[in-house]
């Protein structure tokens, strides 16, 4: 099969999309925890649990792969979704 120059670019775009979806899923899990914290069955929001969820968000942001980090200039559309 003959390889076109754009094939590598399409592969990189596909990898970035998969990576973005994976990070999105991790972020949504944390957001889900935050929603349950405020609207769950427990009734009261506990400060220690709120801090835990906040730390999870900070940790998620720190662990973002460099390709998805907004620290490197002009972000691509998938990065904007995560920010």
C-alpha cells in the first residue's frame, strides 16, 4: 500500500482525538463526583470531601499529556474542549 504524506498527519490527529476522549472521560468522572457532592443523597457538603474533589481536579490538570496542555502556544480544538 502506498503511503501518502497526509497519512501521518491523519494518524497524529486520530491519536490526539483518542487521547482527548480518554482525558475527557477522566475529567467527567471528577465532575460527576463534584455533582454528587452537591446534589447527592448525603444532604450536606463536607469541606474535606470538597477539598478532595478539588485536589483531584488539580491533579488531573497537572497530569495532562504535553500534547493536550495549553502551555504550548496556540491550542488545537480538542485542547480547548478540555480547558
